[in-house]
């Protein structure tokens, strides 16, 4: 399972021109993007959890992404929408950042 749709991930790749990079570099950048989006969405969802639920979630090992996603979905049925919203907001913010 994945809380960020393939369509959204593809849109991010194309918006940043990552599809022009070699596969390894593109994958590294996309991993960082997904991590950032997941952190932002997770913070939003965690704010809605009780203290006990948050502790229970934090006991899930970081490498067990699927279990984390399932937990968030059981506690917040709108989790997928929150991840999609954060993906779009993050993309927009990064595209508007002046270097």
C-alpha cells in the first residue's frame, strides 16, 4: 500500500524534471521527497491522535512503512487525502522557492 498515489509521484517527478536524471539519482531524490511529504502528513495526523495512540504508533519500527500506513488509515480514514494534500503543498512550495 502507498498513501501517495503513483499519479502524484509521477507529477512530482515531471514537475522537477527528475525524469531527465539517471535512475539512481532520481530514486534518491524521490525517496527524500516522499520522506518529507510523509513527515508533514504524519505530523498532521499525529495531532489528531490521543496520547496513547501516538505512543502505539511510535512503537512501530521506522522500516515497517506498510504497518505505519495501515495504522494511520485505521485511525484516520482520510489519511490518504492528507498525504495527497501534503504532496501537492510540498511540490508547490518547493517550486516557488527561490534559490
